C-alpha cells in the first residue's frame, strides 16, 4: 500500500509543478498486491466507509491513497501483476510489468536489509490525524489483537519468568515474533500445544498428582514420577531412536542454505540436553556465535522444542546468507529459516507425544481395553480402602473384598 501511496503522491506533486495539457489522461499502475486493488475499488464504488472499516490493516494508507486519487487530474487504472516471476523465468524473458515488479522487489529487499531495525513510530497521514500507539509503538494493523497482546503479554511473560526461573533480560532476547509464527501452525491441536509450551503436558507425575489412582511411572522405562523432560530424555530404546532421528533431521535441515556453524551449535545443544550434560561451552565455536550460545543457554535448549529461540539465530543466518549471495538477503527468508526448524522440532515432539500416549494407553483398541481395565481395578481397590469408614447404610455397596467384587 505504501508503494501505491508514494506513486500517487509523486504524480500529485508532478501535476502541480507541470500541469497536464491533455484533459483526459489514463495511467496504468501495476502492483502485485491484489487485496490493495480490491480495497481501493470497493472504497471508490461505495464512496463511504463503515466505522469498523477503520480497524482494517493499513486503512490509514488506503484512505490517503483514495483522497489523493480524487485530487489527481489523471485517471489511475490499477492492474495486478504476479510477483516473483523471476523465480521461474529469466528476467529478460518476462513482460515489462513483471520485470519492473522484480526490480521493485529487489529495491525493497535492499532497503529492508539496510534498515534492519524498523522504526517504532509511523508518521501520521493527513487523512488520518489520529493514531493508536501501544508500548510506544505505532499500531497500523490488527488493532484488536495488538491491544489484547498489550494487556495479556506482560502477565504471560511474568508467569514464564517465574515458571522457568528466567531473568528479565532472558525474556527480552527471545524472538517472540518467530515464536508466534512457529506456533501459528498448530491451531488444530491447540490444547496439546499450549500445555506443551508451558511444560504442563499430562505426564505421569501430573496425572498422579491430580488422581492418585493413575500411575506416575514412565510407561516406557517405568521410572518414577514421569515429567515433561523425562518424556524426551527417557532411556527406553524407542525414545533413543526418536532422539537419533531428531538429531539426523537437524543435521540435514536445508543443507544448501543453512549456516553450518548454526547447525553444529544446534545439534550440539540438543545432544547435550538429550544426554543431560552441561550447556554448550561458547569457546568451542567462533566468537561471532558466543552471544547466541550464552543466550540460548540462559533460555534453555529444551525450549527449542517449544518454539523459543533467541534473536541471534535469525540474525546470524541473515549474515551468512548475505555473505554467500554477496548482497542483501530477504528478511523473510532468514526468518523462515527459524520458523522452519522451529516447526520441525515441534513436529518431532508431537510424534514423540503420540508414541508416549500409545505406550501409556495402548496403540490399538485391545491394548487400550487392557490398560483401562487395570486402571479401573486400581480405582476399585482404592475405593475399598474406605469400606470401614462409610456410613452403615452404605456398607451394602461393598462385597467381601475388592478381588471378590472384580471376580
């Protein structure tokens, strides 16, 4: 939308300095954002906007474009052109609008790279004199969600600091933007994922705490009081095979585009977590990676299974991509690297959780029925411990013993 605004503003100032001779001039404006074209056509057709329209993303920019179009002595015809066509064909073989679109993408990518830290405040536009500012940052899209985040996130982060014994600066170095994009994929398994993210998945320890009739042992190795960490570090051969597969997938993740030092550090950190060894020592790696290692050590390598990566991962991957390409690297591609590897680890955990539940509850109906019967027998024995403590009128509910009752 800002690209269209820049264009129409330039045309407006050009017309003011050099008034057109012709009375009717039509200009074609090609862009690769179909939603902007649709919104502008709807605004032009209706001539008014409903109050809720003000909540739409970048509505201030769209309003300014519409106001400027009404002041132009030209007729602007917006036409859609497919973006990134140079990924399938050489640029010289593309139509002129597509070539110009590819050049504009390159310039935008270069600007994003040079301006890695985005400005906190957006300049208010004349047609929209008011602006929502949350936590000293301008909000121009997803207004309701950003307001909810501003209210809820500080309390959530305070809980996380207490839950995982983090310092204040530890919370600040987590890449929360990548975290949000990583977990966005798992809306269908939201209940399972939310418990996992906060390390409160219903393992044996938690289930037994809530119901003493349920077993607290690990269903694979029978270790007492199975917790969330034990699900991953359990010595059972099935869990060991899962850990080996996870490490192998990490080692082969995007080998042509990944920084090899990052993959080595990631593999080292996860192996040490799996084997319950001390954290990664920074001096074993180049100095440029020391900050990443120290920060991830503070966060915890187990949190990579929960989508919590420090900001250095994407920054160092971005620098590696720039060195290889000899120029600017798209910010989205380096962020996608973290999102991809983050989702890989959560997918691996979901596969492990499914394996663990099959070991606990049975992989098929017959096994599930046997395990369920054992749980009911244990619960009945527990109820029989109250036989001598109930009111006389209720004693006829009990037989001689729990075993007699179950026979």
